[in-house]
């Protein structure tokens, strides 16, 4: 799935924030991110090509992001996934792929919005904790 490759383009144990950052540090926001998340809404910055619509539908049906400590696992592939620059309910994500440097905000205890202006899938995504 193209989206999965974008989120976790490589397995890595390297700290997503670079030298001097302990990847095992768990902040308050990082603790809140632990668990399984699903995409419940995506608003693209650009028009979505009709050939991509089946992929978009599959994302809503099947894709789950499993956050454990400082990594996210999607379909068996793990990559760094760290909350940084925390300010109240807002934070940024550091990843090896999609959502890198995205501005995020918890909208409730079990939901957060990702404003990703990166080159792969620019737009806003709402993720909700899976039950």
C-alpha cells in the first residue's frame, strides 16, 4: 500500500530527532500517543486523482498505526515516531516519512489532528484511537 510506504519508508532504530536526543525518552504527549490509531478523516490540500480513490478508501477501512514507545508500526514495518515541541495540546511529529514535521493537536483524549504540509500527502488528517 503506497500510504504505508510513505508513513514507514524504512525500518530504523535511529533517533528521529538526530544526535543528542534519547529515543527512549517518553514525554507526556508521547505517552498519550501510545496505542492503535485509525484515520477517520483526511482533507487533501490538492485534488485527489480518481485513480487514488480506491487507495484512500482502503486506508479508512484497514490502515492502523500502532504507536509503541518512540516508534510507529504499520503493517509490520516500524519507524521512528516522536512527539516534539510540545505546547499544551499541540506538538510536532518527527518521523522517517509521512507526517515528518507535521503540526499536530489533540482535539480530545482519543483523537488528534495532523496538519501535514509535506510533499507526499499534504493536508489534514484526523486520527482516532481504535477501540
